[in-house]
C-alpha cells in the first residue's frame, strides 16, 4: 500500500477519530510513522484547527488559487500564517495599513517557539528554515508595485 499524499495525511491528522483508528493497528501505525510526509507534518509549527472544516479544506486544497473569506474569527489570518510557515518558501501577507499588522505578527510569534529570524522593523519579516515571510501594507493605490511578489492579502 502506498503512502498517503501530503493533503491526505493532513486530513488524517486533522481528524482525531480517524488518526486514532489508523494508529490502533500496529502495522498501519508503523507504516505511517515511517512516512516522511507524516514526520514532516508532525514537525510543522502550525496545523489547521481540526474543528474548523473550511480551514482544513483550504489547507489541504491542491488549488493554485484559493478564495477564502468570511466573518472575523473564522481562521483566515491563521491559515495565511500556517501556509506561509509550512507550504511556501516565499510569502507576502498584506493588510491595509502597517498598524493593522500587529495582530498578525503577534500571532506569528505565538505560533513559533522563539523569535529566531524575526525582524520587526522597518517592515516585519521572518527568515527561518528556508522560508521568507514578509508583511506589508497597501495603503494607497499603487502600493502593490512596491512588493516583488504578492502572495496573500487580508483585509483584517
């Protein structure tokens, strides 16, 4: 039996009941524990909230372009941070103003075990483990031209 793909493995980890059933069988548990995808996911600094089905679906989606909206508190910002920390090498997360970034950067620092690679000024960014996450603002028309790669925008 072949190993699950990363999206399937993330769905398994996000559902405690499925994970428990799979790990109850010693042969299946040994195969999963030996899977490099599983070990990489276990080391990941962030996982989608298993109780937030849209966030899990967005995190495991194979789509090249994903539109994910909703009310405040739905996990959009956490998803942006999580994908930036686990799935992308270079990310740019923008808000309308630089003042609006403080909640995002505070959440980032809660997710991470330490501040290694984090720079707060002049613009917040994180460089660690081969990843670059930059935070920016699109305060006026044309601001997007200041950024070399636009990965994610969030109204916040």
